[in-house]
C-alpha cells in the first residue's frame, strides 16, 4: 500500500497484514474531524493504516501530506526519537496549558483523565494526537530506565526542565528547582557521598501517585513523571469508561464494569486498538516499577483486559496465516504473564505467537565440539528455527545493502569475545556442516525464540541440563546482529548462564558490565572512547522491540552486576555500583569487606545526618564494635529492629556475657522467629549455661525450620542423652546421620544409645562404621578405637537375646543373624592393627564358650595369655598379674578336662612357667598370695593326675 493510497476514497482491497477488523466498522455519517474543519478528512483506510502503524511502532504512515500537520509533526518526532520535543510541542501545550488551575486535592491522574475524556478528545485527530503524546512520554521513561542513552546528565536534565514536569503540575508535584543548591554543593569540599541525586520532594510526589495496592515504586528510578504522564493519557484513551483505576485497589474476583462518560469522546474510538495495546505496555512498565514481592492484581486485570480486547478484534479469517501484529500481541501477552508470575499461561501465548508468525522450531541434539582442543565430538543441544515469512512489515524487515552491514557490525560490537587463551569456542562446531549453516530469522522470530528460552527457565529446575537447553536457544538468536535490543538481551541471558561456569565467568562479568555501561554516556572501562559512545544505537532503534523482550531495568541490572562482583570478591567495585542505586546496606557491607571502614563509616554517618534509621545505627555499631549504637537502633525502632538485637547478642557472646546474649537473642526471635541460625546460637548458649530446656527448644526450632541441619539434630540427641532419655535421642541421631554420616561423634552417641535400647544390630553397625572412619581419618580427625566395654556390652546383649528366643523358632533366626554379625565384628577388631589389648581375645573366648564352641575357646585364651605376657613387667603390676593368673587357671582347667597325657603336660608347663616368673619377681609379696596359692594348687593337682596316667 503506497502513501497515496492512504488518502484515496476509492474502494480497495483490505491489507492482508491487517488484523484489526476495520472493514467491519460502520463509519457512515461519522465526522472524523469536526473540531478541525481546516484539516483534510481522514477516511476509513487511512485511519486503519495509522492505527496499525502505531501498534507496530511504525510512524511512516503519518508522512502523507493528506494527514493533518499536527499528526505528521508528532510522527516525525517519534520516528527520530525526539520524545521531549513532542512533549513540548503544540499538541502538548494544548493538552497541558501552563495557565491551568488545579485544585489542591486533585491528582495528576484525575486531572488528565478529565481533560482527555471530557475536554480534549473531541475528534479522531485529537484522539490520535493524545495517543502519540502518551507514547512519547512512555518512550522517554523507557529510555531513561531501560535502554538508554542516559537522561541523567546535567545537559539532559536542563533540556527536560520544561517538561519534567509540565508547568501546570509544577506546584502540585513540589518540583522546586534544586540547581542552585547543587551548584553550591559542588563548590564545597565536603560533598557527601550519599547526597541525593534528584529533587527528593518532587520524586516522592510523583511516586506517591504511582502507588498501587500500597506498594511503593522503586525510589531510584529516573524521571518517573513520564510514566505517570503516559499512564494518565493512555489509560483513559483505552478505557474511557473507567473500568480500571490503579489509584484504587480491586479484588481479583471483582467484576469489570463500564461507567458512563462524556459523549464528546469519539464513539468509534473504542474500536481502535493501538491505545489499548500501548496502555497495556505502560501498565507492564508500571508493574515492573513496583517493589512488591507479589504481583499486583489490579494491574494484572487491566493488562489482561487490554490484550484480550485487542486479540478479540483480530480478523478470524487471518488466524491460519502468518500475521505479524497478532504474533506480536500474543508474544507480549505471554511476557506479561511472566511479569505477573504466571509462566504456565505465558507458554500458551508463546505457542500462539509462534503459530501466527509462521516460525518453525525444533529442539534436537547433534554431535559437536565445544573447545579448541576437543578430539571427540559429543552430543550438543541444537535449536533449528526457520522463519517462513519475510515481509516488508516494519517490525520484521531487514535493511539491505551497505547500511545493513554497518548496522550489523555496530550491534555485534556489544559482544565481549573470549580471550585468545580461553579454550572454549565462541560457537559449538557441529560435525555435520549443514547444522553449522545459519538460516535467516526475522527480528520478531528472534524475540519469540528468546521467549521460548525464558519458558525453559521458568518451567525447569535450575540445573546444568536446563542451562544447556537455554544456551542452545540463545546461540540461535545470537547468530543474528540486526537489532540492538534483541542482541543485548541475548548477550545478557548468555552471561547469566556463563557466570556459573568457571571457564567463562570472566567473559560473563565483563559482558554484563558492557551492557550496563551502554546505558550511560560516560566513559567507562568497556566504553573507553567518545567514538564508541557516539556510534551506539540511537534511542529509536533501541526501543523498537523493547516490549517483545524481558530486558531488566537499569537498577535491577546494576544490582545484579554488583551482587556478582561481590560474590567474586571484587567488593570495591560492587560498593560503587550499590552506591549508584542507593542500596546503603550493601554499600556499607562491601566497604567493610574491602577493609575500607572509614568510607563505610562516612556513608553511615551521612545517612544518619539525612535521616536516622535503625539499620544505619546498627551498621555503625558493627563498624565501631560499640554496643551503644545497637541500643540506639533499638530505641529508634521502638524495640522493633531485629538485626540490632542479633548484633547485640553476638557482641555479648564474644565477650562471654552469655546470659545477656540469651536475652537479646530471645528478643530478636520474638520479632522474627523464622531464623534458624539465631535459634542455633541460642541453643549453644543454653548448652553452655546448662539450661537444657532452653537448648532443646532452640535446637528443635532449628530442625523444624531446616530439617537438613545435621548438627542441630545431633545436639537434640545430645541433650536427650544428657537427660538420660535414649528413646528420644534415637530418632534424632538417625536424622543427624542422614546429613552427616562421617561425623564419628554422632556414631559414638548412637552406639551408646543402641546399647541402652538393646538394639544390638545397630550397635554392631555403629562399631563397624567407627572402624571404617578410624582406618581412614584417625590421623587427622581423632577418631577413637572402639571401647572394650561397648563390645562386651554388645556380646552380652546378643547372647541374652539368643537365650531369650530359644523357644521361638521365628525369633531365633534373627538372633542367629545377630550373633553372626557380632562374631564378624569381634574378628575384625581382633585382626585390626590397633587391637593390642588382650580383652578382645578374652571376649572371643567368652563368646564361643557361651554358644557352645569349646574347641575355639582354648585358642583365644592362649592368644589372650600371649598378649598379656607380652606386656613388659606384667608380673610387677597387680592388675596384669591377676589377669594372667586367671587366664592361666582357665587354660589349665580346659587342659585337665581332656584325658590325654599331652594336655596335662601342657598344663603343667604353663603353670610352672607363670609361677616361676612371679616368684622371681615378687618373692615376698603377700598382696598376691591368693592368686599364687590358687596356681600352686592347680599345679599340684595337675602333677598328681599326670602321675596316674
């Protein structure tokens, strides 16, 4: 369709790319421009083309000479990015005259709605003029806060002074000039680091009108007045019947009802769709400005109505055909669902967008190499995407010739490439050459691929496989360099993924820095020449696809970059970034970590001079280690500041004032009970002061809030054991061992608990694991050897269970298995290199004697005797001597039960040898007379019986 055809009255076929059913509108008898008789009338076809062009951000449709000059001027300004000029032009002056009187209780929103719906919008020309003014205001806000170039420098602020705000709102928004005070501050030597960068009263007045459902907008946003102005113009145009009003909260189930409005508003304007589409875009920007954790349902209802209304107006006959506008509508709707945290519904919209754009996508795998020196190809994710439409539509067309090459080179300059030393390839090299070929994608299809990548992130766990699939989508998008913001979004999302990989982390952080720097016009590390700044894309190019992307606002990008710098230990750079977005707590923390306590203290004291807050008083206490500042924080907060109590408790703990530390920790937990780390510290204090009930309560809270905290479970068990409650300690020990199986202290506690509860099998398991730990970690971790009394207790318990179950055929099988495990444990201990004590052979002898295996008893008794007699000076130690006497007596008794002469001879010699050694070492010691006499008697008995054989 040529420009001339827009102005012809003759019938012509409908444009196949149009999805708005203007052909169905009955405009017979409608005066399109009754208020501007001098202007040329706009026919139906022209209105249709203009509305579609505005939807797609294509203002070339406003160049025709037959279109009124007011629209042509505004269209030319929007096309070249002169948004501020549009807001100070004739149309803006008519809407916002400087001599307008505003009531004291009136808001910008109410004043603008009245002027738009009841005074200004009396013709289709005025309707379109107002819409273009709203778009200009929204674009200014997006430029300042999302895409850049920045509007925060002095020359920009001076250029915007007459439209930020407009004169009619100057007094209402308290927009008093601060330039003189700023100049004065620059001449002083004591310029504050934290001095406000904007007129605080004006900023707060504007933000107060953007509050929704009690949620305050982001304080560090730039020029929020333009968003307020855009919302105040576009919403009345899209919804003149006032179905929606963000200044009052609504219930999610509340029915949307229309209200009456002035009849001067063009009745046919409700059939035009561009105002609804741009109003939805402004509402999404509004939602992203709010600092709420939960999405705003008031704005969601408004956005949903706008998109559904626009989609419902589409021509049904076009559904099965590639359709740029319908694809754009569904894509933006899906991204809106993402912003309102409804990703499942967003996926449905993405699929519809893909259908209407004609994009064909398949995700598969192919063999390829990722590093320079890789020899064998491995399976790699591969996204095959093909655009089936290549139209002259402004949204998807690609420039041809040398200009296209220059633009592509300019866009590609945004990417930070791998260093020469890096082993990673810039792009996966697939084995099949066809898979390395890059098919052209139009810009709209690139944004749809980024949306599908976002859907992968939203609906899958945060793991390596998800990152690989997302990376395949991003690689497909980054093969193209024909749109500034699409390429920037792809680079940013790839940087987020690469930051998690050690080989690419350096490139990722530099790429994020470069993307953050492209917003500003200052010289930076990644923007080091004035030429690079001048060559960057103009604002109109940056804003082309911004509504089809999820690109973060400037303050979110800087916070994310600062957090990543801090995680890498680059804390000074992180502090400077946090300072830029006025995150004072993080500024102080980073300066403290960097050892720059003087700077941290300066920031804190400056903030306290501006406004006393409990957080800053507490930070000053941390810096100076002075508890009086914590007390001041508690006083300022009326006893409601949690962190001050915690810090004061930590100070008392460090100074061994445990009782006072408990008092402060308990006060903190009354304010914020879901703090497992504080509960844990309180529990340790309770154990140190032997306040066992307090300690048990504290550690019980920890395990309820953090069930995987193994140390807390172990402490719960320890307290129960201290209170002689093994039955309560047992489950706690099992939980502790789930998360800390290599802690030998917990296994020792479980061993004792199982002995108390007569759980012989688990006691054997505990001993075996202690032996494993002792064999691998004893040198470094101090794992003790299994105690003799524990092993004896296990043997005794197992034998008792065996005796008790002899008459039960079912239970006796279990007892046999237990005895088998006990025997294996005893054998393992006896063969251990650390088993130097005779007690293990004594225990083995006792075990075999009790189960009736007498043939092995003598063997283990002899091993016990040899072990005892191998102790140097055993005959001079009363304990060892009595042990030897007892073992020898037992051995001689077993020999005497046999009838062969050889056994009696063995008994005779072992008795004689022991007695001789004792008599030589202790000839006159009467303290062992009983043991010696017993052995002499046994010797005499053996000799007598031997003489009779």
